[in-house]
């Protein structure tokens, strides 16, 4: 009797584990074979755009050993996008083992089922010093979101990957990225101040002329 109960419990546990693994397999796609760094499951890009990004990322991987993967999905199955990206990176083994030098750009576009579009850049632990979370957020806000809103998905991903490559290669420190984005406005500052100064001068001249006419009348 005890043996039957034990065997039944083992069978139930086996079924539970099997179902759980099956659900997880549906939620997280299998690593493509042959491997690809650009996997557009949501159909946001043309085949030419996918190939262009693939060639760019493969060339960078070959020259630096740092892998950048782009994955688009129409459903995150209730997961937080950052959590999903981390789980998928672990399942696929993005980056070199032991170095944790992979980066995932995960995109969930706006769909009929979900009006909320999401983007996440998730660098491996080995890259967090050169690509901190705050800079990942800035890249999303400055490079990806404006292009995505205009329907330019390829351009947004192309710009983002170029910045990530430069940061991962140490071409400039992460704090310089934010400064460089703000430098455009800084370059316009003298011109803006000149315009404001000119408006003030014209205002006072106009006011003075009006008063003079009033007094002489």
C-alpha cells in the first residue's frame, strides 16, 4: 500500500514537472539552430533589415567576442521585460561563458492584445561597468523610442547597437554618452541667448518709441 502511494506521488510529481517544463518552453523560445543574433519573432523588420543587423552584430562578435542579440517578441507571458530578458539570456547563453559579456535588446511591440510596447537593454554582469543600467535607459530614450514612434524600427536598433558597440569597446566612458547627447543644446546656447537679448532690446526700443509718441501728442 505504501509503495503504491509512493509511486503515485512520484508519478504526480513527474507530470507536474513535465507540464511546468512544457509551459516554460512555450514562453521562452528555443535557441535558434543554426545560431542567429537577430531573431525577429514579432515581424517588425524586413528580411533585408534583419540580414543587415545580423551581419553587423556577427562582425562585431568576431572582432570583440562581445555578443549583442536582438530579439522581438509579441508576448512576454506576463513576465517583467527585464526578468524575461535575463531568463532568455541564461537559456540561450548569450556572450562568452565565464565572462558574461552578452547584451540582449528585447523588444515587445504594441499589439492589439496589449497596447503597451516595451524595450529593454540587458547587458551581462561583465559589461555593467561600461554599460550601466542608467545608460541603457538613456539609449532607449534617445535612440530607440524616437525612431520607433516614427515607425523606423531598423534605424532605432541600428543606432542603439552602434552606441552599445562603442561603449563595450571602451571608445568612450558611459558618462560621456549623456553629455554628448546634451552637447547639441549646449552648442545652441550662445545663439539662444543672443536671440533673447535681441528680443529684449527690440522690446525696450518699441516701448520707448510708443512713450515718446504719447508724450508729444
